C-alpha cells in the first residue's frame, strides 16, 4: 500500500515564496539617495534632471527643447515557467517571453509621458549551449521584433553574455533598456498636475504579466497535475501564466493624438494595487469599480488561500495599468483603450484626505505605510 505526501495547505504569501519587499525596498531607497547625489554631473554637460522623476518608474532628463526618459527592467523568473512548460509540451514559449521583457521596460517608460524610441536587449545565458536550441532562440528573436513593431520602437542592439557560474546552466536572464522622448515638454507626466477630482481609469491585464511568478511557481507544489492543472476547460495553469504581458504604449500614444495628457500614470506590477499609492502627494484614491479578475489570478488566489487584501497587495488582479486624468476625459480614455483592443474602466477618483487607497467593493484599505518606495 503506497502513501502520498499530503498537499500543502494554508495561506501561501509572496514572502513564503521567497520575495520579501521589506528587505528589498530599503536597498532601493538607499540606492535612490546615492543616485540623486550624482545629478550634479548633468550641469557639466549643460543639462539637468527632472527632479520629480526621482522615485518614479522612469528617469527624465531635460536636454533643452525636449525631455529624454530612460528605464532598465529585468523580466524575473517567468522564463522558468516557460522552460518547465517546454519540457511538458515540447513547445517554445519564448516569443511571449520576449514581449514580457519589453513590456516590463516600456510600460514603465510611458508612465512619465514618453514615446518609446529605442530598446536594447540583455540576454544573459548560463552558457553558450542555451543558444543551440534554434527553435527557442529564434522564437526569442521573433517575439522581440514583434513587440518592437507593436510599440513602434527601434531595436538598437544588445548584449548576449554566457555567464556560466553566475546564471544556472540551461537558464537565461532577460532584461531590456528603453529610451524615450517627451516632446513637446507639456507631455511630461510626473504627477505635478494630479489633484482631487481626477478620475482613475484602469486598463485590463492579460493575466499575471511578469510579477508574482515566484508565488505562482511555488503554488505548483499544491496542484494535482502541476503546471498542467486546468485553470478552465482547455487552458492549463502553465499556459495561463505564460500569457504575454500587455503592451500599453499604443494607448498612451493614442491618448496624445486624442488631445489627452494624463495627470499621472502607474504601472501595476510588483506590490499589486498598492502601486496606485505611488504618487508622493497626500491623496485618497477611492475605487468604486473593480475590473473582473483574470481567471489565472482568481485560480492563484483560491489555491494560495489568500484573502482579498493579500491578493490585491501582490498581484494585478485584472488591472495592469492606471491612468489618472481629469474627470471629463475619463470616458474618452476608455474609448481610446478599446480602440487599441484593451478593455478599460472608469474605476474611481482622487480625493482630498489621508494618503490611502480604498477599494470599496472589497472593503480593502491600503495606507501610506503599505508602500514605501522613496
């Protein structure tokens, strides 16, 4: 008679999956302070930084007639899901992985009002043998180019080091750098115009995107068929996790063409909906409409036994990007997003009051102490 190990139970948090923002965020704050002290060097070249961009999702430089913005972002551990699924299905998922990597950079860059111009690739493999799989390597190339075409950016080049001993054999670490232009300068969006009465418009996500994968991978231990466990009929957990991250730059470019300049934007990535508190000002963000939760995220919440507060503090829960605009422009934002094939909702408003996020339909409150990024 054989015995089967019991399935783990109880709440599975992001910290239990190996990611503790309480340990990471202090380093980020320390690095920001050291970095800010280097801004004096810009004067040597006749330029200056936009100080308000410090602590935002992208760094902005004033070069005279226009602004330049830049960002570098790492994909994280989503490649591990693609590798595991490739073993199970004999398919390559690296076209979507390429889009995920570019989205991590571009979706941050556009928060400050920038038009993405150039993307650079960083593909660090655990050894040269990673590139021997021609199908996988070509999928990465083709997916990277397709994402660049969607965002209308040039792929300027990149670096493909073989880092045996640093990156695990058979694995690859992916990152992207993106540079953008803010022209005219009135397109700059670093929150100086945000104020009470502004509407909060949320854009849909395609799934987990590329944040929370450590939790999602840890959860596999609880699933009867692992990554092949069905999220819904015909869709496995692994395939659902690998849905490519939405690219939101077509929406922000569409808004500019429609004559709408956001007062602020937030890319809802790590820290989940707490990212709506990113602006340094003291405002209350009141949410009255919650977008539908993507099936894979509802699946994760259920099997990780997380309450709503834990889930919304970690995952995007169906909303991948937030745009703050004057109330009279909110419906037009929804229409522009929909014209780009992305659903959107007028979800709430900005009010005077304590710095807090109130998700009223779920009775969730996040306060100023729930997000410390500066």
